[in-house]
């Protein structure tokens, strides 16, 4: 059995709470009746109350709650495998995790801004496969192409400069890793979104951009930072100011000219990261229009929703709870 929304299991904790409330209510009722008057008289007055019926009703309500929570978890009892047609694109998100991304010319840091931007982009890429590439002086695939957007966002949250041991920035290496992951096919719609400050210290990104163009991969570049630049922290906790070997303060600046040329070479677009994140909407629209009409197929597992049976059972128990009475007939 598979569960579509296992995070809803957290609501099961309310069932023991419900039982505790019922138990406390019964104890309080008995305590109050004990102070009411003569025990024999109290028993005669309460003779019409059926304790068993009351506990049956409460048990049914607890079971109803459990069934509702299980239905919210979307159980899949049956599945089928086969080829599924879809019109989505394969989108890699290449994220610069070099030390320069700790600059604070964009609050709180450039890297934090990247995570915010990409979280919004992943939400908008419904129906597309998304992967994440982390790069600095080297690059590697942190999250393979997947249709599971929540999984991609989980990988996104772990991005940190320590992920890539090699220092510096090599956008060319990120493009190379993406092209290898895409393979040789050209008919499938593909896009590469690069988020960086554009400080290429080694490699030839334009040569890789030409290869991307020939492979049918469009590069969309988002510049993270400002042209005026910012100092870099000397340590990971943000304290101090980084200096070079001669003692000069290191200033990291956004290299827009490189990123514009990189995107234009592949037929993509360049954007500077903005507070309103309008660039995310624009990139999502570009990818959507590129993928529209490009029918593809892949082997997939499809699950049949089975929550309906649980909801039906909950409604039946709810009806039984209404039928069961807490009163019993007493002989005159």
C-alpha cells in the first residue's frame, strides 16, 4: 500500500486526545452524581441512562475520526504500470553555491534569495520534471530529474557552500553536467535555469552554451546580486570581512554581461533577481510555451485513489452513532 499524503498521519494524535476527553467527562459525571444525594436515589433517577450505549456512541466517533484521517492520507491499494503521455519539459536548476553567494547585497544572503526564488519556480512547474545541480569550482547533480516537487524542494533546502568542496565558480562545469544528464536526444523540450552572480573564475561557459544550443537546451539565467557588489563574510557564521592575500577587502559583484550573453547564445533570457520575483513567472511561462504540444511518453506507475471506501465507512459509522441511543426503557 502507498500513501499519497502521509504527512496527514499527524492528525492521528487527536484520537487518544478524544478518548481522554470522553474518559474525563465520564469521571466528572460520576463525581458530580456522587455529590448529588443519596446513592440509592441517584441510581433510581439515572436508571434510564444506558452506559453501554453511551460508550458505544463514543467508540464509534473515535473510529469515524480515525477513518477520516486515513482517508486524508490518500491510501492507494491498487496500482497499474504503463506508458503515460505528458507534455512536460525537463528542467534543471543550476545553483551557484560558491562562497560569493554568502554576500549580503541581497538580504538576507544571495543563496537564501536563490532558495526563495527556486521554491516559487518549482511550485509553478507542475507537470514538468525538475532536477537540481549544485556548482562552485565543480558541479554535481544534487537532485535527479523528478516529478515530485516536494522532494525537489527538500533537496533545495539543503543547499550550502559546503556541498561542493572545490572553491571558485565554474558555470561552464554546471552546463557540462546538465548536458550529460540530458543525453543526446533533441526532440524533448529542455531548459536549464542558472542562478548565480556570474563571477566565472575558470572555464569557458560560452563554449558550453554553444553545445547547449546544439542540444536544444535553452538557458535562462537569473543574476543574484547587485552591480555595486558587496563584501563577503570571513566565516560561515557571517562574522568578519574576507580579504585577499594582499589584505584588500574582497568585493563580489554581479556580472550581468556574462549572464546575458550566456542566455542569448542558447535562445534563452536573462533576468536580474527582483523583490517581486516577476522573473519566476516569466521563466515558467517560457518553459510552459516551449513544452506545449510536445507529446512525450514514459513508463510510470499510476495509483488508484482508495479514500472513497474509508469515507463511506466513516459515514456508515456516523449513521450508526446517530441510531444508537444512550437511553433504555425502564419498567414502571
